[in-house]
């Protein structure tokens, strides 16, 4: 049985749809390393290469979709859907339900890490700052065509 959700109807003047093909990559935890300079040690924090590369892929696709449009500077609403590959271990009898969305991935990575990667990839390209995103929906689904779909709604 599916839970009932509150549906809020809002009117939007614009909608962007950004599709990033391939297996979605969730934002990785920051990494740390010690750097020695001038006889002193410093801790440097950096984003893992896999995350950085995926955020650049999101940024490039967003720039293609935006074209010459200036980044938005108003309240926004986003829907982020991570369509993950169907596990090979899933019984064949469950495949139709997985593709229909009746069975969803409830394993790691967490939904919010897909959102973080999307926000960082869109920052300064689609919107001036990710603080402008006031409402968000994040979903994880299975698909035979893995991808990350980001929908941005502008009132």
C-alpha cells in the first residue's frame, strides 16, 4: 500500500529538465590530507575526484540546457530523481515492479547525497546560489536506463 502524500499545486512560468545519462553518483564525503609547507603541516580538505567529475558532468549538461539564459535569482523548486541500475541479484519476477516504481532502492547511497551533487553541479549555472532552492523532492528509482533527472521549476 502506498502512503498518501500532500500535493501542493503551484503555478510555474518556467521549467527546466536536465538529464545526466549514466549511473547517478552521490556526493562523496570530503577527503583530507596533510600538506607540509615550510616545515609546517596543514590539513587540506578536498572533494573526491569521482564526485568532482560527476558535478562537472551535471554542470556541462545544465549549461547546455540553459544556453544563453542568465542564472536565476529567485525562489526555485527542484525535483531530483536518481534512476539507478536494477541489481543483477533482483529476481526476474520483480523486474516489472521495479521498473514501474513499485520497488525502489532503499540502500545506500542516501537520497540527500544525490541532491547535494545536483545542487553543487547547478550552482552558478542554473541559479545564482543553491540557497534559492526553497522546495525540494528527491527520489530514488530503478531503471534499465540509469540517469539523473533534475527538474527545476521557476514561479
